[in-house]
């Protein structure tokens, strides 16, 4: 899918240098992947403290193979 975008040249040049990639396309794709990963991590962090757990659960026992 060909897309014509107006991207800040200074930001793209900085990203090319920092990322060490050879093409603008690779740089933009990597930036998008990192953006998506970071947003997903933020969503996961928002779940901390919301999961209920059983205080009587013996995780060490569950790890043993000789049950």
C-alpha cells in the first residue's frame, strides 16, 4: 500500500542516525513497532493490582515434577 505522508525531516534524520538503519522505510516501520509495543506495555501495567490471587496457592509445589 503506497502512502504519501508528510514526516518531519529533522525527526526522520535523527531516527535514521540513532536507529542505524539504512532506509527511511525501515526506520519508520521500526518506530511504529516500538510505539505499538510501548502502548501495549502501558495497557498491561494498568492491570497491576487488579488480578486476584489465591494466597494459599503453593507455587513451589506446582513447580515440582514429582507430584
